């Protein structure tokens, strides 16, 4: 199992969700985030005003079977890319275990 963590532009969410659904991805967490890549804003420190001025992005998090990782990456790249700076990032991390609390299912069956 792997966790796929993706940061993308908000207007790309629906296209990415549709593509992921077509791959069989049934669960994900989406949250609003703000941040910056390179170069960072020319501010001496991050205060409340600087934080608000950072661009709004969405973070999609999902834990999936290993076999889905590459198709998911390809789908995100195809549907989230604009070709402009700040299109986002994809991170893939190993996950040792998943447990569904209600049924106590473990591993991929808990996804």
C-alpha cells in the first residue's frame, strides 16, 4: 500500500476526481492548503498577512494498492497540469497497514 499525496490547483479538482474514480479510487481526503515553492515570497518572516497572500491549493490524500500508484500518477499528471509554475506536486509514501475500525478489516481490504 502507498499513500499518494497531491497538491493541485482548485479548478483542476473535478477533472482529477473523475479520472481517479475511473481508475477505481473510492476514497480520498481533500483539504484546502496554502504554501509556496521556489522562489519563496520575499518576506522576512511568515506572518498572518503573508500566509493569506500565499496561493490557495487543494491537497488530495489517498491510500491505495501498489498496483494503482502509477496509473494514479499518470491520471493526476494528465488532468492537473497547466504547464505553468505552481501546478503542484505528487508525493508517494509507503504505508505499512490500514485498519477499518468498524469491521477490523486489515490491509488492502480496509481501503
